[in-house]
């Protein structure tokens, strides 16, 4: 989508709704966000209520390109300004020390805050219209807590259309990246250096190329951040991930057991109850992943089987999301094979 396709009246209405404390869903290049005025604790609380999100799970604040970073964070290191210069607008969230004037509601009560500037033209237009471009929009993904993130406006309507909790849904087409932003903690540089809390489109190596430090893996004392729980991004149907050779055998075994399989794959696989082939590239797979999980969730299958992607660094974000989607389904294949076949 380009700027010529943006509806100024819809943007103005959405900005007014946010200023009045309502919730607005809007597109970003990663996934669709469920937005509220980050400085209005009651509006932020409405996000948590609509999503069923734990109160101590922080949200990310989205800023316009021209928004003053110093208003939102304090003790901002030079590394943060360098990364903003390199990757904003874009799919990078930085965890910084929260400025005293910013409500703790957006941080789950922590003294840090997650900030990013999205690159989607509709998101930028909304952020520039909201409070004259100086406001911040708190926005986790626009789905019920723990479920698959939305990459289309229709996904948001499917989640919230019936309950009236969302005042508006801005349609910006399909999210280009398709998985959530990279999150890097810069709030403890002196003691821990940069820490990669959530992998995404922007790699640890790309971050290191800017700040000359490779982010470390998360530690137990790291700030809580969005989308980092062990079980997350999960459809209602159980998910299992297997390497290509194991998957082919499992498909044959489950077919003999009378089980229905919804398959997400990127190499040639035997026919099954339902299947979607995704691109065999990290960016292409990521772009299509959540829509594929949602589509396969609606196929009435006993299990969603995913052909495990390669384990190299370019696939880190995709593998992270799949691991969390499958976390609550441990042993599902074994159980389906060892229970009596359905009549």
C-alpha cells in the first residue's frame, strides 16, 4: 500500500477515537496492532480486557518518525539512537528506561518501556495524526491473548467483530513482514550489554553491525517483553513441528490411524486432509505463516503439522514463533497414534 491509497477521513476518525480513549486496530509491517492512547491508563486497561491479557505483560508503544524519544524514555544510550537511525521506521522494538511521566500501565509495572516506529504507511499516517504526531499508541497484536497474530484486517474482525470492544479497524492490506518485531533490551547496557529478547526480521547480526556488540540471549533478570511467553501465537488446533523425513512417516502413520492432518510445508509432501505450501525462504515463510496457521485452524483437523524450517540464523524468528505455537501441544502426535482410531 502506498500513501495515495490512504483514506484521510478514516485516519482522522481513528485518531479522534484514540484521543477519546477508544481502541483502534491498525496495520503495521509486522502484524496488525490493537491500539490505545499510551498515556491513558484506562484506555491501556481496555486493551488488556479486550485481549484477556495478563496485567503484568507489557505492551509496545508505537511512535511517529518525528516523535521525541526523550519524552518516552530516559537515560537513552547512544546505541539506541544509532539503532533508531538505522532501523526506524521498521520492525525493531527497543527496551529503554521509562521516563517518569509515562504511565506504568504500558510496562506491566516495570521501569522500562518498549518503543518502536513502524514503517507501514497507514500506521505512520495514524501516528502523525494522533495528538499532532507527539502521542504514542500502545499496541500489542490485535488478537486474543496467546492466539495467532493477525496479518489481515479480516483476522482482526474475526477476533473482535462480535464483542464491540474495538471502535475501528483500519485496513492496510496484508502485513509485509508477517511476524512481530525484533525486541532488543538496551536498558542494562552497563551490566548486561544488549540482549535479544525476541528475534524477528532484524537479526542480531544486523544489530551488531550498527552498535559493534552482538546481543546476548535473554537472562532471568531481563525485563518482561511482549510475545516472550513459552506458549504463544497458537491456533486452537494443536501444532506439532517435525523435520522433513520424520514428517513424511508421521503423515503415513496418522493416515492409517484415521486422523485428519492439516499440513504446512515448503517441500513436496504426500497429500493429506488439508495442506498449504509456503515459500522456502525465511522472509516468504514468515510473511505467510500466521495466515497459514489461521487457515489450517479452520480445517477441522486433529493436528496441524508443520515441516520444520532450517535452523540457521535467518530462520530464527520463524522458528521462535513455531516453537511457541507448538509448546502447549507436546506429545500430541504420540497421543493421536496410540489412541484408538476414530470410527
